[in-house]
């Protein structure tokens, strides 16, 4: 958590104090989260979805910095990715399995793990499960679309450092709130799941 929130702010201030241009200070502020992702990969030999998004975001920031040399454009990268994720959630409501269901299934080992198979079985067997995953995906999508708009407003109307602080703190608060609500409802739903009757 420190690498994701405190690290970028410290690196940005150190770079600015050392005379590094603003746009490249922003790019370098992405190094602490990247180090955290690479450390997890070295330790577990796996790259989680969040880690892949972090590395992709840093790569996009580098490209934007090279092409535009504009700090606002680099900061808007986060708003764009957030908006695309929110839109993806809403679009996936038309799919056989909504996006948050697929993420949750992957977190528990994928489709072919014991938990993953149980996810599929419950989704097919219970209307409550289908409603739950679609409702959760819809809420996540709507919240992230709103967050992307707020990020864009903050980036365009405040200083670079305040926008960076917002981009590094508020998304974690939103994510934690969504996860807490999703897990609370999920655990409550599992307690009411009918027990299979042996024939």
C-alpha cells in the first residue's frame, strides 16, 4: 500500500526538488507501484490482473509524456483507464458472464479450479447468483464511470501535485468500499444458499 500511495508522492516531490521536469516527475512517480508489482512477480511467479494494469498504465504514461510533454495529459491517463473499465463492466452485462464474475472466478483459481467450477455451477443453478453478479457488475461500472469523470475534473482544475494525490488515494478508498460491499452481500447470499439434498 505504501508503494502505491506514499511512494509516488515522495518520488514526485524528490524529482521536482531535483529539477526534473514536471511531466517526467509524474512518469517516475509510477516506479514505486511498478517495483511492488515486479516484487510480487518475483516472489510468486505470477502477474495478477491489477499488476498488469499498473504496468500497462506506466507504459501508457511514458508514451504520453514522449508524445505530448503535457502533465495534464499524463494524469488524464488514469481517468481514461478508469472510464474504460467502468464502460467494460456495463457492456459485459450483455455477455453470458459479467466482467466482475470473471474477475472473481480468476481470483479464486480460474474456471478449472474447484472454486471456479463452483462459481459456474452456482451461476447456472441459482437466479439469485445471476442477479447478484449482474447487479455488482452494474454498480462497479457506474461507480468507476463517475470516478473517471471526477478524476478528469480534478486533473483539469487543480495543481499537478493535488491531482496526483487524488489519483493515488481516492481510487483505493473507492475500491475498498466496493470490495467491502461486494463481499458483504456475497457472504450474506452464501448463507442463504440451499443445501444440496442427497438422492
